[in-house]
C-alpha cells in the first residue's frame, strides 16, 4: 500500500482548485488533475475516493478555514458594532488573501455539493452568531428583522466590494481597487441601517 505524501497532497489540492475554478465541475477530471499535478492517476486515489470526494473534501477544508478566520478575535458577547467590525475585517482579510479558494468555494455554494460541504461548519457558525445577535437585540443595539434582510444588509455590501476588487472594475467598467477607507465608509453606512 502506498503512503500519503503531504507535499504531493498539497500540490494536488492546489491544482484541483485551479482546474475547478478555470474549467468548472463539468470540465474537470481526475485525469486532467493528475497531469496538472504531475502525479499518476493512481496517486490521486490515495487521497480521495473519487472526483466527488475530492471536491467535497477541499470544499469542507476551505469552509472550515473561512469559518475559523471569520471568528478570529471575535467575541459573541461584544457590543454589536465591535463584533461586526471584527467580522468585516476578518472576512475581507481572508477573502483577499485566499481569492482562488474563495472563487472555488463560491462555485461549491452554487452547486449540488452545497449541503454536504456546509453541514460541517453551519453548527458552529449558527451557535456563535445566535449568541451575538441575541445579545445585540437584548441590548437594543440592532433592529429586529428577518435573518435574510440582516444578512443582505450586513454582509452583501462587503462581498460586493470584494467582487469589484476581484474583477478590477465596478459599475460601468470603472477601475476599482479595494481599500480600508472604502471598506470602513461602507461599514459605517451598514451600521446606520442596522442599528436602532
């Protein structure tokens, strides 16, 4: 039996992400991955059962890394604005420094793999955010609203700025580069919309 080589496994993951982002799920194959990673096709099956196992494993790993990054230095007991500021900074930092992985993760979120990949991280996320939001509502720091409305107002503006940055342009093909100044200007407007 062949043993796992962690260095090769990392190369396989990186090449898989690159191929899946550039060619999509339909254009991706284990054969193409083996060639791109410069390994034999049999080597891939040391790490993954099949294509689906590979996609879900990598998706779960990225999801866990993102979840961990979002909650770095986050205290669910913190005042609402402070907690949101930590989350915005963490989300932006992770997404900017892991752009390819995040593009892959977005593909997963819009695919049939979504439920299987999200299952591992949803519980921890819900637990921390439920405490955070319950505290903010009890302290009269935030308006009560459906979760979908909250999410759309609280995070979509940040994700849109990051999308503009990744594309290098905004509305009307205007050049765009993400900056802390723009992020915090947007954050201030979001807080005005959410806070009582």
